[in-house]
C-alpha cells in the first residue's frame, strides 16, 4: 500500500479449529455466513461491515466481530491491510459443554467505559498476534493458539449474552430460508437468474420474495446477484492476466455498461486502473 509502513506477513495458519490469514488490496465480499466466529483486525486503511442490515465502519487499529451464522458483507473500496481470524463453532462449543447457546456482540461504538478497557486489551492481543506471525519464533504456532484462546475467552467473558433459540422458531425459520437463498445465488451466479425462477424455486411469490430478500439482506435481489458476480470478477482481475471482457462474461455479466458503473461504485476505480495499480505494486 503506497505510503504505508505496515508489513503483511506471508503467513497463514489453518487447522480444523481455527484459521488466521492476512489480506491486502481492496475487496468486496457479498452477503454470506459461516459456522465460525469471525474476528477482523484492521492494520491499515478503512473498511466497512454490514451485519444483518446494520453498517459499521472500521478504522485502523480497530477489530470487529461477526458471530457464527450471522449474514454479513465486507467492503474495502481502496487498499487496506487486515488480519482475519475464524474460530470454528464446534471448537468453541467444545469448551462450553457443547452448549453454544450464546451470541457475541462487540461493537466499538456501543461500549461502556468498563468494556472500552477490555476492548483495548484485545487490540493489544491482536497486535501481538500480528507481530508473532511476522517474527515467527520457534514454537510460534503454540503461542498463536494460546493468544487466540485468550482472545476468545475475553470475548465470551465480556461480550456474550445467552440465547434461547428454541423459543424463537419463526426467526430461525426465516434465517434458514435466507441462507438457502444466498447459497443458491452463490452457486448459480454465473448464469442468468430471473426473479420468476428464484421465487418459484423457493415456493414464494415474486412480491413476497422481493420484500423478504430486501428486508433480510438490505438490498434488492438483482443488486446482490450482481455484487456476487463483481466479487469474483475483482478476484480474477487481481490474480490473472485474462482479458477483462472474458472475465466479465465468465462471471455472468452481459451488460458491460452496468458492470463498469457498478465496479466504479464499489471499488472507486476502473478495472484497467486496478490492474495498473497491482502491476506497479508488484514491480
């Protein structure tokens, strides 16, 4: 990142229980969810999360938590640097007598004075984890896991509240339905999907489907579909030399004018300028 003195380690730690990886460049990740606690620590730049329709802007040195099963999207139009930790839900449950009946909420803007101190301690722990991944001393993977468990303990102790999901069948049913819809789009994004088709696939009327989707995701179905396509296009632009038009068509865009407009809205640049920027960075 031009003008930045933050070093991104070439390091990725993955096992069956958790993962730690570092990312740079701009990014847009459309609405999705996973069976893991997600912790994002922003080393440089600015980013934005939208979690079940609520937006949160991240600044350098801040972390943000998305709990398991929460539908969320991530946006970083310009270059940024971040560390992302995923902690598997079953791994968390194994420490809690297999009872994962709580939700973690940790929003910097809503902290009490007492919790601000805890939040800052967690920032220090995350920075320590970053430094550990840079230095990689002998046995650093042991210390990495120890730090992650410490971070998890602080989150569960200070930022969790109990859930009684059996008492809320309808919201759970709605959550399953919207997850199925999002999964269907993620699998079929590279071909035309009409409102008629997807509504009928889930046994809903066009009108009900449109209202339901917009209410749960925060944007209309067609816009979400195109944003999913855009995220795949962005990845290929950054990682391949394939001609732009070929990439655009491969990922389901038939309207090149709409593609160009949306690309600039999301990433603040053009596909050609993005590739020039990446080429300059790699030379």
